[in-house]
C-alpha cells in the first residue's frame, strides 16, 4: 500500500488491514432514521425481503404495485422492502503546522488514524469522505465507496503536508456548508487554535452529524521536559518568546492543558458528541483495535 511520503513506512500495513477487516463503524445516533447495526429502511426497492404495504400515491413506481391485492380489493397498494441504509463517514483531519511536531510524530499518527477509519468504512461499503483542513480551508477526496477506493484514499493522505495556521472555525463552517447529508463525523486534531475550538465544533454538533472529537497530542506536549532559559516559537504564526522554565511555569502549563482538555470534553459531550483523547506514544494498534472500540466509534 502507498507509504506516507517522507516516511518509509506505509500508513497501514497489510497485516494491520487484515485485522481491520473485522471491524465496522458504529453510529450511536439515528442517521436518516436508522441505527447502525439496524441500518435497514422500508423503501420500495428490489430487495427480496418484503416488509409492508402502503397506499399508492401519484408518482410512485408502478413496478412495485401489488396487482394481486388490487384484483381482490380493487385498491392500489405499494410493496415495501427492507433495504440497507447508507452510512456516511466524514473524516476531518487537521493538517495545520502545529501538527508537524513530536516524537512519535503527531501529524503522521493522525494520518494513520484517519487511514484506519477510512479503510474500515470502505471495506464495509459505507460512503467515505476524507477532508484535510488548514488555514480556514479544506480539501477532500470522496465520497468514495468500496475496496477499490482504498489506494485513492491512502494516496491522498500520504501526500498531505502540515502547513498553515489553523482556523478550525472557518474550516468547519465551509465543511458543513458543503456536506449537508447526515453521517458520522470524526474530527482529528490537536485543537491548538488561537481562534478556539467552540466556533468550529458548533457547526458539527448539530443533529446532522454523529460527532467524535479525536484529540491527539505528543508526549512532549503533555509533559514537556524543559528547564532553564529557552526561546519558544509558535509553529503556526512563527512568533517567539524567551522564557525561564521553572517548576512553577511547568505546573501552570499542565493546568492550562488540563483546562483545555476538560473544556473540550465538556463542550463535545454536552452536545451529544464523544471526546476521545490519545497520546502518540499509545501504540497505534491499541488506539484503533481497543480504544476506539471502547469509545464505540468502531465495533
């Protein structure tokens, strides 16, 4: 499978994809009136599983009129059948410059998470739309469906480079305007945005999307090992500041980070979404095969 350009390792190994084949997406909310695992609807179609009748209405397909019933009752009834309902997966991936950081590398880890989710969606014949956002814009590949689209998705992700200053609000606004169909929406980001996360997530926390916020940070961001005189530079706007790092300064940083995480979690959960936090030092296989299943994103 295509490798991430600038990295010799593929985003998904062949062995790992075999393990992903056993998973499927889970939707906790009703999407287009259906639940994942019960995504079947009573529609007039050509399924072999009969569901019910309803009165004929002008404009209905005449092929599905039950003429045997008409011969007995002299009334027109339409046959309804059980059909599988589409599930749409939107993966909204942050590729702003702040993601180009950390060991293990945060941007690569996030792209691998996006690739795994997209793979699961495609092999289960769901519709998948992969979006990359930075600088208040987004670009995408999709919607795609089926195994034949896997290489296309991986090529798109592998070619992405972290650049630009994040503007989650404007990116999410443009995304929501372009994608009005209901679906599972997974936002993968470090949520380091000087504009804040509230404005952007507001567009994704309406009833239209089943929202999952996947918050990814590197170990160096969670527990920085700094001391003494340092010059800190913002990766996105290139501003810098000289500081003396003391135990008190590090303690304040950790408190600020905890407030960011707690605030983001409360904001998402109050609006019916799911907040998922992970460090890049968590083995990637554990994130996908265990943690995301525990949080009911995969099943």
